[in-house]
C-alpha cells in the first residue's frame, strides 16, 4: 500500500495531477480542496495517498491533509459510495461544512453536491451521525450558540460564497485571514476585502 508520494509536481488539472518520484510519474486523482493548495508546477509536493484496487485497474487518490484522506476513507465505507462520489463530496463541500451538515441532518445541503442524491444524503446522515460525536468539538457546533470568532468566520465565509466562490474556497480564505494576528479587531467588511487575496 502506498501511503504517500513525495516528488516533483509535473502536471496539474482539476482533480488530476502527476507527481514524478524517482523518474516515475504517478497519476493521482485529487479533490478540489487539495488541488487549490498544490504548489506551483515543478515544485516538490507531498501527497498523502489512498490506493484503490479494482479487477481492471489500480487507482491512486491523493490528499494534502490527513483529515481529507480520513474522510475519504470513511465515505468509502458508506453503502453505494465509491471513490468517484467520495472525491465529488470533498470537492463540493468543505470538511467543516460537511460535518456541520451531518450534525444538523441537513440532507438538503448534502444533496446539493454533484453526484449526491436525496437517498445518498439520507444514508450519509444515518450512517455518520454517530461518527460526528468523535470529531473534535472545534468542528461541530450543533445545538450550541456560536462564539464571536465562529460568527465572524461564518460572516466572512458567507460573504465570499455570496460573491460566487465555492464554500470550501470561501472557508479556506476566511480561515487564513482570521489566522493573521494583524487582522484582529477588523470589521467583517474589511476581513472580506483582505480574504479576497486568498480566493
């Protein structure tokens, strides 16, 4: 089993990359969430991998973070969900928002993801609702009032989504701008303006 690849990023396209390791080019399928965090071409990259074996093929799926790979593997354990749908889920919703949707039984949000129908969304909630309790509390705010920091994060991410950016891109940008100490105390409007450089 290949745990990860470390080498030169030689080709990129949405959901498809090639990493050259020791003179061998590995074709890897990645979700949009990982694709947006890739380095420039011909730079070194470390990709965590999941090796999926079929009768007629051996496919590699890659992720920038262990959190993405863990969720991918969890999704493969759900009846009716294969690698293609799992990648589609990671590409269509941020991990944070996915856990929130499961915690709140939000099948409408889940079924809005390409490749996920109403029945699949209901199955996700049914089979993962108990798993949510094992996710670090920082990810789940089900039934709890939002803290000031969480509210600012939601406001900034929500504003970016309203401007047309995908949820996982918006949340990533909001998280980055809020992590910068010099931005403490800025208004949501100013934070959104600064976050635009990350989308």
